[in-house]
C-alpha cells in the first residue's frame, strides 16, 4: 500500500521532480576532476537528523527491546545487592577473582546499572519518536476523505466489471447501501470511493502507546515502591515501620516516613501435611488495623495476599520459633524469648541461633543447632526429623562462650553465630579423663524437649525449652504502579489484536450508463498485505449493484458454445485489452 502522503492518489507514480520541464544539464552538480559528482557534506545537523531517523525506526526499536531483554538476564544469574546482599557477600567469598569484575560492571545491581538505564532510555525515546509522527499521519487520514478513484481499475488484483439492468442512480444507491456500516464512503465525479480498517492503525498506535505506558509504569514502580521482609511469631504484632522489618528495600524516591502506619497481629498459624510429608495447606489468621483505625480479620495463604495500608502482604515461608530461657551462673535470666529456626528440608529440620549477650558473670553465650519437629534419636546419639509436624519436638544445640562481637557496631546476621572470638564448650566424655589431650572431652550437645531444663557445664547456667509457637515469614510489597501495569498490559493486547486482525481495505466503484437504459458497473479493491476475504467482499458489493444482464444476442448466436463460454469467463474476470498492458 502507498505511503500516507500518497493516499489521495494511489495511481500517481510520478514525483514532483518529474513534473514540468526536464532538468537541464546546467542543473546538475558540477563534477570534479575525477568525474564523480560532488557529494554535499552532511554536517552536524545532517548527521543528527540521520541518527534520529535511525533511532526512531521500528527496526531499531525492536533491536532495543530485544537488547533490554538480554540485558536483564544477568539479574537472574547473579545475586542482586538490593534484594539479597548476603548472597552477594557469599559470592565474593566463593569467587574472589571474578566477583570484583562483575561488581565493577554492575552485574550485582543490573536494574540500577548505567548501561541498563541507557538501554531503557533509548528504547523509551525510540518508541516516542516513532509513535508521534504516526499519530499525526493517522489523525490527518481520519479527517480526510478516502482516496479518489484511480483512472485504471483493471490493474488492481481484485477487479470486476458487469452490466446491470438498473440505471446509474439506482446502482449508486445500492452500492452505497452495501458499503454503509463497513466502509467510510465518498461520492465523487469519478465514482464511489470507500475505505475501511482505520482501527488497524489505531490498534497499532494503541499497542505502542501501551508499551510506553508499561515502561513508564515499571520505572515509577522502581522509584516509588518499597519491599520488605519480616518474621512474625504467633501472638506477636507487626507495625509498619522500618525498625520492624528484617530487611527493607525502598525505591529511589521513597522515604521511610512515607510508610502507612498500619499494624497486624498473627493470632494463629496452621499447616497441613499428608502421610508422606507433602504440604497441603498453610494459613495464618491476622487481625489487621488500618491507618484510619478500622479493624478486620483476614486469612493469609500462599498466593492469597492480604492488603493493608496499600501494601500487599504475602506469605513466603513459615516455621517454628521455640521460646527459650537462658539463665546465667547465678540464676539470673539473661535471655528469654521466641527464636525463629529456619527450615532446611521437607521435614522442617530447622537451623537457629541463640545469642545471649547480657550475662551478669563470665563470658557471653551462644547456642547454635537444630530444631527437630518429630525427632528420632539413633543409638549413636545422632538425631533427625522424620515428619514436619511437632509430634516429638526437640532442640539439639551446641554451646559457645566468649565475645559475640555485638559491641563492635558491625551489623550481624541474626541467623549466624560468629565464633571467631568464641570457644566451643566441652564436657567430659564417657570413660575419658577430664582435661586429657586424648579424647577426654567432647563438645557439649544439648538435647532439650518442651518443658525441660538442662544445666550448662562450667557453671555457665541453664537452658529451658518453654513452649513452641510458630512463625510466618511475610513479604510486604508496596507498588503504586501495579494498576497501571495491568491497564497498559490489557490495552496493549487489545491494540495488538486490532493491528493483526482488522483488515485494511480500499474499494472503488465506477458506474456509467450502458445500453438500453442499463448501467456498466466496474469495481476494484486493494488490501494492505494478504487478505483472503478481499475478493469475496468485492463480489458482495458488486452483487448488490444488480445481477449481470445476459447478452441476448450472444445467446441467440449460432456460434460454438465453448467460444461463448470462454467469452463470458473473460468478461467476468475483467480480462480484455487493458489486461495486456498490465
């Protein structure tokens, strides 16, 4: 199909340069001594215009879109600093030669790197520069009349000519009625011109505008959103403040004082497993208090978040948080509280750490080990969990004493015990001699069940397993761009369907008086791209003009039937002397 600038005359193949006089020899650029014509220098403005045209071309836009998808892949292969700084630190320890180079090129913060932002901005600019001219051209096409009737209709792929009994005025009325509702029509002295399929270009523009909207929404989501993780134990509450989060990742323009002051309490948490320890259901009961003071009860499940203060609260994990009380050597309570133990396998064998810094006498204490929901102790003293439900719960802990390093001002992971400045506490081994160098002692191993209290060696105190509540690991996300992302995704799909399935057609019908009061009707149609329904649509309009009048003289002639049949076929197909020129 011709470009929009030539839509008013699709048959005019001449250019403005070819109109009027032929160019004289003096009009040509002077040739240099070498015989080649001199090429004008583009200059800065010319190069800038060329680069802009390349950037705003659809080819470059598709290349940038593909490049953006490829540039996002390292974010899946390497741990990202904003989401998981611990894994980034571990990656530096595991790959000391490679990690500094990856960090230098921004592979640990892909979506915040300068090169990713550059691709993103180039794609945004390319789409805007591509869409705006198309909107202007499409707007002018909507306001203008359909293109005039070409002089030669026989050159179009869909063409038909027939003679009907009705007069020209009656034929025009029938043709316009057949085109009404499907085509935008205009009656000109040359004939009837009709065009349809404007929604095809409209859908194309809507699709590209929706892509721009998606890019803007994604950028706004990164700038004005926040995400945090928190562990909430049964019976405890969570207040939406930075101090309540275990980890908090705000957007670039999001300030902590913008957090909505909502709270909720985890009143109960339940889990269901089948006989082979496969999870069937997890749910937690929450009492939510909104910022306006309104209260309600909610049930949170996997993939069924709870909304509070504009943020979505997702259930991302769960486990057990034994309540442990530690007393020092003089019987004073040095620690008491619920300690989350993180599950390590399908039977909820969980790992945890208890740090006891407030010891009135002696060294600080550290307890690290496992919680076993359904413990099975082997004859050699090793234990394992055989089922995720707490049918036979037990704590298996190892004792350390010394300096926990909490007074250095360096943040520590609450789930990791730093033993660099601590010693592991030993006790006499059965049958061994205390203090001997050859197997006289063994590491202290504490096996504690709910309600039990065990004494620590060396007069360090005691440990009591008080109770066994559960905890829920929650992921809180606030993203104001989510409604816009959904809206632009839907409009992009609608626009894409329109640009793919709405046919773009033009049709012209010329009516002239025939013999004996009849009319000669000639029609042609043109489509953009392959359109299998084009011939059928033209046939429908031509049939509305009237049935082809049979040539009685030809029927009465004594010529061979085959010849007459061939002539009828040639007339129906629009073949004739004009076809030879085509």
